[in-house]
C-alpha cells in the first residue's frame, strides 16, 4: 500500500479538492482506495458524503489515530491511502507526513502561498520524506503563454528544494462543481480540460511512487 499526504500551511489553496480528486481518480482506475480526513473542518468528508455512487472508503479520524489506521488499511488490502490534513497544528501534519510515501504540497501562484510551501519543504526534508509541489488554481495560459504570476511562482518554488509536478492545475469551475457533488472532475465532465489535468497529475504521482496499482495488486 502507498500513502499520499496532501498538505498546505495556507487555507483556501484547494488542498481538499486535490485530495478528493486524486482518491477518486485512483478509485476510478480500479484501485482500492481509502481517504482519511484528519482536517477538523471535514471538507473531504462533506464532499464524499454527497456522493451517490460507489467510491473510496472514507474515514473521519485524527492524527493520533493515523498509525493504527495505516496498519489496518495495509492489512485489509488497500492499494492507496490518501490523507487530507489540516493547515495546523504542525505536529499533527508531521504525524501524517511520517507515514507518507509522498507528501503533496499544494500552492497557488502567489507570494504568500509560495513562501509557505518553501517552509513546508523544509519540514518534509527534515522528516526524511519525499515531497512534490503541486501548483493549483493557476490562471490558464493563453495561446501557450503562461501568465507572469505562474512563471514567478515556478521560479520561486525551485528554491524550496522539492520538485514541481509536471502537471499543474488551473482555476476551473469544473473542480468546484464536481466536488460539491462528491465526484471527480472526470466524472463530472470526462471531456473537460480539468479531467485531463487531474489524470496527468495522477500519472505523475504514480510514476514518482514507482507503481502501477493494478500490477501491484496482481
């Protein structure tokens, strides 16, 4: 079983949207997935409870219970555990990170978010974990040209010492419409650019984890 922790020190970056979409994308691909919601706001829980079709196992829990949950999920044959974390306190986020095969650090392309990710990158390295930065809610490019804010963010994030995901996620209404109904962007609109973005991000994550989940189960 692989464990992915989705985290950000800043609120409003779309952390839960990313966590829910990744869990659903893996589930739709045939993986047995558990999503652990340790954020007291329970936004991931609210989203998946709105779901009317089969989906990932959903567990509302706390950071202190994650180790036992992690062990149980492995024994029960889950392929993937996705953990949606709170922004604070740092000690609880660190407990989740200690279990992670990959820590996803979510950032919007603005100064404060990037500065926060740079500090979070230090924590990932200090804990000896593998990290990946996901640029989220970025304005779309126009005719293949990236907005200056995105270019500045990409340049600044390089100083954090963690790699940047090969696929960034743009600010698109599809993500908000989908999560309100407990579905992924691909389920909401399979032909949308958002669906292609999320599929690309999931492929990048699988590559970094060194897995093909269907092959791993076999």
